[in-house]
């Protein structure tokens, strides 16, 4: 979690930059980090709880 937040925080100045080559890449990276963090921290445990245990 902290690694993702640190990477997102480091990419924010690059995303706000006016460089047309680097800014879109930083925005895509931030979106990917947010979605993968949410997927691994919220969705995966919920799916494991929904799967019935094997007997």
C-alpha cells in the first residue's frame, strides 16, 4: 500500500507537467496503480470469502 502511494505521489508532478510525451504515460501509470491496489486489497479478499470452502 505504501509503495503504491509513494509511486503515485512521485508521478503526480510528472502528470501535471505540460510535456505531451510524458504526461499521458504518468496518468496511465497512476490509474494502473490505483486499480491494481484496489483490486488486490478489496476485490481479492471478497472473492475468497464468496467461494465456499471445500470439505
